């Protein structure tokens, strides 16, 4: 007999369908369940719902805890399991395939009315339901989730393909799905849905976020506790998330947030830009939130308001709070006023210009390319062409790994230059020296650390620079000067330099 045979939990080994539908490892599911008051698992009246079942891991791990916690109340094991699976555990699967997988994981049989089910139900679903739902179209979009009719309508989908019309978020009244109230709602919802746009649109964040709809729908059921694991992108808002972000950050019922800036530490092998978090929402709680950040073996915890008064944003890293407060005491203008919006010259990313320079050509900085374009082809802000300016990439993926550059390297734009939307424009400046001094500031770790406080995704639009203070650009800047100016301590400097890589010229 080979004693070295590895026999892992199958739910730990499942390949992920995509970064949009990620299976939860049992260890993370249990860490989420640890946030709940553990006496819940000794109460035979408590009910649990997973409204977005994939592997069934949450219901399975809850069943284990209830089986142990209810021993004193229901000593007979068969009676105890009968009660747990019939009266306490409920789920809604996101696809027909995951409904079978979830039932197999929870009931030990994909057909809970079959002979191998741990509890024999009268139907083939048990308490884990799945219903094929169609989108409700209006003006080419689903009124519930925003899916594109061109991409997900019946004429566009091949037979057998999923419609991705998830039942829980396609119901006007989620109370009608189960005729009961739930004490705990827990899950890992689908994260996003392609909007059917072209490759370039998807690269720019064209996918429609979905996870916030599951959270908002769950709150309508008024559970005692709500726990979900979702991308951390909502910390800074973004497409379709600004209202949700405001709702969450102003909701005093958020008791805990556990944040993984590197998603692969939570979901091995899966990289989700901006990281992953899970949270505990407590209907009876109304205080500051415990924010816990996990980076490898380093765990930072702080009970604090989710919104800093002046920043009007969620500051992700606890160690950043004291630094931000010192900077904001100066009440300086912010540098984002010098940054353009997207498409500074009205030129899309796919525009490359001509390869050959003509006597009246403007130099065009495009995506991994330098071309040439005539002035009359430039759609807006033509007054910027003959000025000194700074260009910087409008996107930079950090991947959750630290230390990081945070943003791409800035470079000088001389008179007679422009760019596509691959870059942001900073300026304009009257002299070359002033523009170069701005570049020296951007290269500092201090500058890029202040950007990090707002930047949770690869996209680096002007708004991520809104916490960075303006400086006197008649001179160049170094980190040592900035650390001294804002009175940062050795510990604060050490934290900045642990997060931000030096950027050479």
C-alpha cells in the first residue's frame, strides 16, 4: 500500500470556467463561514441560501458544521441530516451543469430523489433549484442585467449555449423564489458578462459587471447576515459600479471586509485585476468596519470608517491612512487637473498614422507604434499639438504583486506631437523644463503611492490621480524632498517603498 498517495478534495481541484465564474476553494469558503457567529450552527431554525451555486461548496461546508453543531439537539444522525438538508440548506444554481455539480457535492448525488442521495427528496432538484431563464429585452438590452440582445438574444446564441440569464437577478421579487426568509445568504456570484463588443472594447473594460446585482438582490431579502466574495474593483467604482460603490461605502452594516490585493492568493492560478475580497454584512450592525488586508503572510487589520472625510473614497491599505491625512493637511490643489480625459486628441487606439513622415506631419504616439498624421485629421484639442506636454499610458496592469510600478513610464511630448487614447495627456506646459520636472515627480515613489490609493484596476484614467497633490514645477522632485515636506515617519516611508518599485529615467 502506498501511503504517499495524495487524495485532495475534488472541489479544491476544479478547473475554473473563466475568471468570471470562479469556483471557491473549501478553505476560503470556511474562512468566510468563520466570520459568522458560530452559535448559528447549533440552531436548528437557522436557514442558509446560496443564490449562485457552482460547486455547492458553501452548502456542503455549512452542512458539516450543522451536523456537528446540532448533535445535542438531534442526537440521531439520520434525523439530524434529514432536518439539515430539508429545512436549513437552499441554493439556486447558475447553470444546468453547476446544478448537477452542486447537488452531487451537497447530496452526494446529482439526483437527490435517487438511491444514492444522503437524503431522499421527492423531486430531482432537492433544495438546489435551477430554472432556464430568458433575458427581458428593451431597446437591445436586458432590463435586469444589461446584457446585449445582439450577443445573448435567441438569434445570436447557438443551441445549447448558456444564456447567462441568472435566475436570482432576473426576478422582480426574489422573495417569490423560495416561500421563506433566510438568516444567512452566502455565495460567489458570476463577476461579469461580455457586452458583445469588439476586442478593443473588452480590453478597455467593456464587460458588464454582474456581482453587485447579486448583492443588491440579496439585500432585498433582508437576511440577518450576507457574505459574498467578489472582485475588489468596487472599492473605486467604475463601469456600472459607481452607485453600488456609494451604497456599500455608506452602509454601516458592513461589519468586516477581508481583502486580497493578489487574487491568486485567494483563488490559486486565477489572476483578477484589482484583487478579490469577501465581506460580512450584518443587519443589526451599525458601527465602523474591520478592514483586513492579506498579502502573503502579512495581515493588516484596522477598525475604521470606510470613507475618509476629505478623500471621499475607500482607502484600501490601512497603513496608508496616516500618510493620506498628513498630505491632505496641506490642502493643495490636485494634479489630476493637468490630466486629459480619454481620447485627448479624439483618436481611437487602432489609429496608427502613416509610417512615413511628410513635411507637415504631426508625430503620433499610438499603441506600441509611432506614426505620422496630418493636423486636419486630429479631431480635438489641436491647440495642444505645438506645446510641451507629458504622455503616460492610460492602462497599466499591476497584477496584485508588490512592489509595483502602479503606472506606466511617463515620457516627454515635444511640440508637434499628439497621441491616441492609448495615452493620457498631461499639460500643456510653456517650457521643456517644466514638463521634465513633472516627469521627475511622476517617477517618485511618493507620487505613484498616492495614485495606488485610488487605482484598483489596470485602467489609469485621470480620476486615479485625484489624491496626488500639485507641486511647484519650477524644480525637479525627489522622494527624499517629498518625504521631508510631508513629515513622513520612517515606518511610513518603509511602507511606501515596500509597495512601490523605483522608476528609473
